[in-house]
């Protein structure tokens, strides 16, 4: 077997860029694409939120990735499948039944992406020593964010440029998604060439399949797990709805209550300024928790996740379309999201503490994804019912359940400090 840590400076960045790109295409770029292809907000919210389901169910099939073949073969196979699925999306867009067909291909990409996450994270833990896992965690995050900039920024900007060039949104997005498929294929080939073969299929299994149910049962036997799950499901109740309707709000015409921005403008705002502020918020949140512990920052971080959503309500109520207030709103919302999400991730790590730490973390993140999926499914219907101004007011109100549950959840006050083990 090849020595651990070999070539990590080469394969870690590409592997995690490849992990981030399909996620942002499936979950975020699909919203903008369907909006520009004439799909209603209700349908966008409902059907694109269903695409979270593979990340919800990911813990159910994660043991098979451990039990069959190698992590490297798994992620290479899944990345190639994602490239095929994106190609299918691009080729299906000009067809008469494009909506249901492209959704089917996005579903394929979503399941492959969730499985790619399992295999990539497993490979990372197998291929690096514990010391190097901690060392490269910042690089993982950086290149995952760069993938978000590429997907939500550059690829959307390309689509907007092609919309203007051809005057045909269907053709523009078809070419864009085919291009995304080519990019994904190139990344897959790069991973195939650069990732070392750390594993062998004959290696002893770390855990027998019989313990699979024990993992799940022990998770739901944790102390106060009911309150913990309620908190996990409601922590992003408002944000999960806003993230589905923010781009449609910017793209819709002023007559429909939107801002009337172009695809290129939305791609530039969300994919550059938005992702930069998201990253800064996340980094600062991690630094403060590691310095002071989770208890001190939990309430401020819950507020930071939700209070900036007031700015969207102000934009909708005042019908402000000027670029500076819009960019300022996105900056505060994304920074608050990154800052507030740091506390959420640390709490998930606490919930996962115990005998089956890695598996329990996967289950906890599955509930996290469920907390994004269910509210997102109804977000479009609520927006069409209340209008954009009423919808964003509702988003602000949706922060209340998590704030209420804060008084009932328990965790050590200094959890997350430098001395606390957080590597999962």
C-alpha cells in the first residue's frame, strides 16, 4: 500500500473542488436555470428541494461504500456518472418535456454527488494521517468554496452571456450545462490521474454489516435526542426558504415584485461577493468558537443567520433595485449565514460524540439536509401566496422556533475550544 500523505498537495484541492461543483449545480444553479426557462416559483421550490433527498438519505447507503470496492473507485465512478447526468440535462433542455427530463438527470447527479461525498471524505481520512487531515482541512474548505464560485458565479455568468448573445434562454442554458458536463469530465480524469491508490479491495473491513442497525439505534438513544433533532430541523428554517427564493426575487420583473436583474448580474453578485462573504463568515465563526467555546457564541450566531434576512424584506417592501443596497443585502446575508453555520456544524459534531462518531455525524447531517429540504419544498407556494414582501417577513419570523429551543438544548460551555477534538 502506498504511504499515507503522498501527493496530498495535488489531490486534495482537485478532489474537493470536484465535490463542491456538482452540489452547487444541483442545489443552486438549477434554481436559476429553471427560473430563466419559465418555471413557476412554486414548482422551483418544490422540485429543486426534493433534490436534497440524496443528502438526507446518505447515511442509509454509506456502509456499502465501505463494504464494497475502494473509495477511489467509488468517487471516480460517481464523478463520471455526474458528468453523464449533466450532459443529459444539457441535451434535454431543448426538448418538449424538458422539465421532468432534466429533473430526472438532476436526480441522478444528486445521488451520485451524495455518494461521491461519502467516498471522497472516506478517502481523505484513509489517505492522510490525522495530523495532515487537520492541516489540509482549510484547503478542503477553500477549494469547495472555489467550486461554489465557479458554479454559482462563473457558470451562471456564462449562461447570462449566452442568453444575451443568442436571445434564446433555452439554447444558452443547454450549451452551459453541456459545458458543465465537459468540465466535470475533465475533473474526473484529473482525479483519476492524480489520486494515489491507498486502498486494496482485500483490506480487512473495519466494521461488520451486522452492526449497521446498532449504529442507528444508538443514535436515537442519545440523551435529549428529541430536542436536539428539533433544533437541527429548525435551525435553518428561515434560511432554507430564502435560499430558494432569493435568486427568483432578483430575476423577477419589478411588476412581479422582483428586482429585474439579469442572469449575469445575479451570477456576479452571488458567485463572487456572496461566496467571499460566506467564507469570511465561516472562517471567523470557527476562529471565535475555537477561542471561546460554543456556549458564548451560539445565540449571537443564531441571530447572525436570521437578522440579515430583514434586509431582503426591506428590499421587497421598498421595491429598491439600486445595486449598492442589493449587494449590501447579499453581503450581510451570506456573511451571517457563514458565521451562523459555524455554530450549527459544531453542534452537529457534539451530537455525534460517542462510540460511532463518524456514522452518527452522517446521520446528524442527514437531518440537517432534511431541515433544508422540507421548508424549501413549500417556499415557492408561500412566496406566490404572500408575495415577495410578505414572504421575506415570514422568513424572518421563521427564526423563532430555533431561538425558543436554544434554552432547552445542552452541551458543554467550552465545547469547540482548541483542546476539544473536532475531527470527524
